[in-house]
């Protein structure tokens, strides 16, 4: 059976309150009963002590009996032989106490409140009585004992009245418990509903939700966790939208980049098919188709490389090799592109400088960074510098290009991001993946890359490759 949380809470609170009331009620009744019996015992002892102090004179006993008769109290005096000497009767009555109790009386002990179903005359009458010994004053010899009794009915009448009053109070308390349970349950359910409403709002894609946190209990802890979750969801949602926008931009760029070489290749093939290209231009046409095909291959390879690197599907084969020789080869490969943009490539690196890295991936990193510098620099200088410092090989690529602002520097490592879309140059197959690939490869090397840039002045990339010895020490510690 499905029971709403409101009723669960109400039932729980009501059960707790009622349980406490029942326990307190029974405890109070027991306490009242014990108190009543103790008070009765004290009262009866007081009567007995007053009689003994008066030397148990007959007239005094008669007067006391008359006074106490309205209360149902009976006075009886027994001698040392357990024979009733007051009130006087035709038959010899005894108290009927046990030998052990008689011995206690002889030793001067009093007998506490005792309940009997019959009185000393054999009548069926439930009484509570106490026994108090008395002695001959001159010799101190045990002479007998006084028995003072009171009907149980009087005591029970007081207790019954107390129970009735307590039951009335219990009924009123039950009504109060119901009201309090309703209020407590409503308060708790309102807190749940507040969280539920906020959850529905988030489920609808609205992340501008904040729950107040007073730090009082687990509900407030839950509110704090909920706020943290919403913040994370909001950031994730914004990141997804940003990545989706970049993906759309990339698909548009990729389609544009593919369409251009495919259109060129298709036009040249149709020209060759219909013999519309002069003989002396055919070789040039074939070369042009080959270049356009390479552009397509580069575009596909960049995507494949990024996914392989991101999912750790590539293996690095690190070795020590000469940095200057590697950079000279790269400069030779990219010199034509640099000249086309009227840029100058400058190398400043010690001839003996070594670096510990995967040779092919190092070349890929440097080519991406240098091509990026060439793309965003016109009539400028691109300087490559290398040196060794603190067990690390450091290489910098500095250009005098258009530069970037702080927001662009923050985002350049993200996939599909282009720092200056309005000035992008697809001539070299630029797709927004080059720097993302560079960062992933640097991470795989355990190396660091940083960038500094000023709009209108240029950009500086700094690459720090740990030496073989420092990397070995780190692996040992790990």
C-alpha cells in the first residue's frame, strides 16, 4: 500500500508523542501509587507512635479510635504473646503475623505497610496495616505491638480519581499530539516539496535555481549538495552547448574545406576527361589534384589523431635526440609556407642540445605550432628558441602576429576552437584541432605547455620537456 510521505511523517510523529505520553502516564501512575502507599504508611506510623507515647491508655485509645473512625482507620494492640488486648473482645484474637515478623518486632524493628485480605476478626476486608513494637519503660522489655490499619478501598479511591484525571489529560494530550504531528509533518513535507519543485525546474533545463541553506540538519546538507549539483549541471550544460556550437562550426568548416578541393579535383578530372586541358598544363593539373587530395587526408588525419590521442590509443617511443637538427628539418619543410605569408623563420638553439621525447610526435607538435604561427602572422618573424634548464629541455615559438586576448588564450586548447574565425585561413587545412592535439600530446609526454599573448603584438608558446632522468625518478615515486 502506497502511503504519502506527509502521512508517514504525521504517523511517525504521532507515534513518538503517544509513546512518550503512555510511558510518562504509566510512570506517573506507578509513582503516584507508591507515593500514596508511602504517605499512608507514614500516616499510620504516626498514629501508632502517638499512641505509644501516650502509654497506650485505654481512654486515649478510645478517643483515637473515635477520631480515626471516619477515616476507616482501626487501632489494635497486641501483647508479646500475639494476643489482642485492645479493643477488648470475648474471643482471643491474634494478629496472625509470622514468627519472622514477630522476631523483628522483638528486636525493635517496625513492620512496613502490609496488605491483608482479612482483618483481625476474620472478616473479608482488604486492609493495609503497619506494626510498631512497644516496651516496658523501666526495663525495656518487649511488651507487644500496635497494629494500625486502613482500608485499601480508600487508597484505591484516591488512585482511581488520579487515573481518571490522568486519562482526561491523556485525551487532551492526544488531540494536541495530532495537531503537533500535523504541523511537524507539514513542515517537513514543505521542505521536501521545496527540493522537489527545484528538481522539476532543473529537469526542465532551468539551472538558475538556488536553495537556501541554514546549516541546521541533513535537509540543509542536501540543499547544499543540490546547489553544488545544479552548479555542475549548469557548467556541463554550458560546456555541451559550447562544444556543440564548435562542432557545428567545425562541420561547416570541414564541409567547406572538403568542398573546395573536391570541386577543384572534379573540375580538373572533367577537364582531363574531355581533353579541355592543354598538354603542357596536364602535369600541373595532376600536381594540383595531388595537393588537394593531401589537404583532404590531413583533415581526416587530424580528427583521427585527436581521437586516438584522447583515448590513449597511441604509444610513445621516447628517445634522446638532437633538437637543433629536428627544428632545422621542420623549418626547411615549412619555409615555403612562411615565404608565402612573407614571414621569416629564425632558429636559435645550441647545436648540442638534446631532448627526451617521441621524435615523430615532437615533429607533429612543432609543425602544428609553427603552422599556427605562420597562419596568424603576416610580414613578420617567427622565432624558435631552445635551451636546457633544471633537468628540462625548453623550446619556445614566438611570433609577431595578431595575438590573442585573455578569453581567446583561455579557449585555444579546446577542440574545434578558432581564435579568429573571421581571419581563418583554410589554405593549410586549419580545422580548430591543431592546438587540441598539441595539448594532448604534451600531456602524454608528461611535459608542460604555456602561452602568453598580446593582441596586435604576437604570441609566445613555451614547451618544457622533462629530462629522461627526472621522468624516471617520477615513475619510481609513483
